[in-house]
């Protein structure tokens, strides 16, 4: 009888260790995924001043848009909360889209190789950011599921594993960044 109790306790302990390790792995995957998002956001933040400078030379009348994007960039770089940063980054995406759209009104800007290169880098960065966001949100979903389902939720509660927040856009406006045709200008 004592052997059966010992085996059952050993199985429970083993299951607890496995669940704990899965939770740690999930938490680490979420942290790594956030790091990927952070890298892409930093890349975009680094491109914005160069884009503002390039556009500023041609679009002096668009100063309010340029200043708003610059202010949003600074604020987004200071915020650590995932939800708040997501909202700021969404607004920043819309603002960058407006700057890119300015090229349609300024043919000289549209033909500027520096601007076209920056636009291309921003489009590439936005694509990488979208992939990083999807991976992060998938990692958060999997991790949060582990913290919710029985019996791993018991281990999660016991060791203080907390749910993570998704990083997502709250509107479709940020997803519709207008693009200027890349390539030669007729």
C-alpha cells in the first residue's frame, strides 16, 4: 500500500514539474516574441526621423503632420505597457502612412531616391512587425491557455504565473497604410 501511495505522489510531482517547465517555456517564448516586436518597433522608430527630414524638405506645409508623428514616436518609445504601447504604435503607423501618402502631392518627393529607399525600408519593417506581432500573440495565446486549463492552472497559480496581454491593433485604419508606387517615375 505504501508503494502505491509513493508511486502516486511521484507521478503527481512529475506531472507538476512537467507543467511548471511548460509554463516557464511559454513565458520565455512570450518574452522572446516581445523582443522581436521591440526590435522591429525600434527599427521603425529609427527610420521615422529620416523620413520626416526627407519629407520636410519638400512638404513645408505639412508641418503639423510631421510634428505629430515625431511626438508620437517619442511617446511610444517611453511607454512600457503592452496595451498602451500598442495604441500609440497604431497611431504612429497611421501617421507614418499619412507621411508616405504626402508623396502623391509632391512629385519631386515621389521621385527622391532617399525617400523611396526610406519608404521601402518602412514597408519591409511593417511586414516584419506584422509577422512578429502574430508570433507574439500566438505565444501569448498558448501561454494564457496553459495558465487557464486544469491542471496546469493549479501550478500557474501556485507559482505566480500571470496572464500576458496581447499586442494588437484596435482598428483597421493602421493596417491600411497607403503606399507610393516604388520604382521609376514617369
